[in-house]
C-alpha cells in the first residue's frame, strides 16, 4: 500500500524589513568609565568576506562628533577611547581653531 505524501511545496517567507545595527561603547581613555558614549560600528568586507576595515562615529552632545577608522575592532576602539580622553582631559577642542566650508559643510580644524 502506498502512503500519501503531504509534502506540499513550502511558501517562501518574505524577508523581514529589519536592519541589524551593531553598537559599541567609548570611554574616557583605557579605564575611566565615568564618561561613556555609544555609537554605531560599521564593518567593511572584501569580495571574499574578510573584514578589512571598521569605522563609525560617536555624537558627543553639545560638543560635536568623533570619528575613527582602523583595520580591526581593537585598534578602532582604542583610537576612539584616546580621542575622548584628549577631548575631556586635555581640552583638545578648547582651542578656537579654524573653520572652513567644504562642499556646503562647515568643518572645524584644530
């Protein structure tokens, strides 16, 4: 006796309309967690799927934005932690600096 097959073709589910975002934390230097910011990390890959770069930015309320890029996550995180330390402990942005307009955007140089 032959068994009936209930194997109906499965309907393909629509892809969910989701975007997964990877967040990271930035602190003041190596060990000072009293100041902590979060940002979005963006990873870049080559054609073979190997990670080749990591970058992102952190908005510091009332003080602007910091940005970094490196070849791996560890160096990238160290760069951002050091920039925050320079900003908070050493007042890197207290210098009046120079502003310039490039492509209708105003940039601060110090």
